[in-house]
C-alpha cells in the first residue's frame, strides 16, 4: 500500500473521531480521557508508531506526530471538561473555531498536504 493510501485511511479514521465525540456529548458513548490522551491507541497512532517514521520523511513525521499528539491532548481535555460538568466548555471546544476543531483541522490539513 502506498503512503498516500495509508494517509487517506488515516484521514478517514481521524474523521470518525468527530462522530465519536458527538455520541459522547449526547451521552450514548463513554470515552476515557486517560486512554484518548495516548496518541498510540488509535488506528492512525499505531500506524504512525510502527510504520510512519519509516514511510515518511523526518520533517513530515515530526510535524504529523506533534499535531497528532496535540489532537489527542485536546480531545482528552474535552472529555475531562464534559465529565466535570463543564458541558458548555466542552461543546465550545468541539464547535467551529474551538480548540478541538482547530487541532483536528490542523492535523487533517497536514495529512492532506503530505498525501498529495
């Protein structure tokens, strides 16, 4: 499989997080912040850790790894806010212009640029 195909799959898997967070906010899915914060537990994180550093050049890998780690950090914080009863703050993070939305957009944009 080409790097482009692998990154296309990563972008698709990343997009599923948006639905997971909608379900979480609606109360139909439970998420654990301590697990979500780990950047090597999702499908893309596992690929990045096992193959990404070999398949991407150093600069691309470094930037993507940093953006991916930031995305997971922000995602975990949304979970913590919601579970602490700060639902409005969590929703603001998920909304357009919010920190989750921004972290997601930055990662997706970088993946798209590398995918070509």
